[in-house]
C-alpha cells in the first residue's frame, strides 16, 4: 500500500534526494513504514491497542507525522466522529453485501476502490 502525492510545484527532497518536477507523482511506501521496528515495536505482530489513546496523549489514528501519514490533517478532528459512526453501525445494524459474489473492488496503481455499483445492505437489529 502506498500513499500517492502529486507535486503542485517543483520540489527538492533534502540532502541528495530526488527532484520532483511539477506534476510528478511520488508514492510513499506506507507498508514499509508501518512495519519498520524503528517506528513501531513488534511492528510485524498484531496489536489491537497500538493506535488507541494513551491517557492524554493522542493515539496514532490522529497523529500526522513522517511515520504515520495515513489519515492526514483533515481527519484530526473528524476521527472521533468517524469512530462514533462506525460504533453506531456495528452496534445497531447487520451489514452485508447485496450480491456477495459480484466484483467489489478495482485497483489502480497503489490503491483499491469499491465499484460504484457495489451495494451494501444495512438491516436494523431489533
């Protein structure tokens, strides 16, 4: 998985890094960053609490730095709202695909997106 960034103006990386002309695209290797032991202890092991809040220190899901680029600054405030919406859905609804056998996603370069025709059915629990 990679996060793509397009140069809106010419950009030079520090040191002897590459030059990015206007319009060029860079792909940041998020998998490699997220599995680097220098960034995360036991990086290749599942840890369900890794990104949770730690007292008053924010959890990684709202951090924005060179080791966690996934969310971006726009979602810093929205992360709590997104979490509440997910909890509401999984607590109150049964969720399934309308056609479990239909093609669901397509890939382009470094990302995967759902087809616009993919339909998800929500049934309120009683």
